[in-house]
């Protein structure tokens, strides 16, 4: 495995995504010896297929605060890998959320889920919205607006999110309520902590 070549290619495709690039490099360094013992891995381009997300959704979340002012935030869902099952990973609401962090977390979630031996892939999502200092009504309206953009990409056999930083039972409840309203389904679409 030529780690320098792989990293150079990734850096060109994903400039400035330091968290994601660092996570990939650390994994590549840790598996290099075993990988090099299996030339069939190189032929099948296992690494190239593993380090790129299957798909990424980026969307605007428009919601109204308690003063009646319109607010906008960015929302994301990184569906990283579903080779062994539906995408599975948390949704994070925090001001620091960006695409690089979510790709890094989705990449790591793929391995974390694989190690459980349950048939789950890896994913991660979230928004730069911070629930801190927001009223329950503002959090509810944000969660509903977030789900209004994301619901069509979720489902028990497709993508099953959970809570993460800034997303607890209350937020999951608000999102699941909107999901049920939109889909008219009461299926295992979210998991709790």
C-alpha cells in the first residue's frame, strides 16, 4: 500500500478536512503490514473504496426562534459505508460541527459498528446548531426543520441515526415525531442511548 499516494489523492479531493484526513492516515498506518500481505486487496481497491463516504447530504435548516426571527443552520448526514448493513451513527448538534468532523466520525463509526458483529454500517450526521441557551420550543422547531430535510434518507433498512453530543432523548423524540408525521410509519428509525 502506498500511503503517501492515497493520502495525496485524498488531500487533493478534500482540502482542509484535517480531522477526516488524520483519521484515515492513522487507520492506514495501523493496517499497512497486514494489507501488504494480501495483493488481492490492492486489486479490489479496498482502501480506495473504504476511505470515501458512499454519499453526503448537506442541507440548509431554516427555523424560527422565540422572537419570531428566521434562523438558518447547516445540516449534514454522512452515509459512510453500508457494506454490512444499514448506515448507523449519531446525530450531533454543536457549533463546532463541520463536514470534516462528521466524515472523520462516520469513518470511525464504520469500524466501531463492524466490531460489534451486528449487521450495521457507519454514518454520522448533525448540524452547527447549538441547543445551549435555546428554549424547548426553539429546540423542537429546529429538530422538526432538521428532520423535514433529512427524513427521506432514513429508514430501518437504510439509515438508523441515534443521539450524540447535543442530541439526547428530547431531541430524538422531536425528530422521531416529525419523521412519523412525514412517513406515517412507526418503525425502528432511531435508536436511543
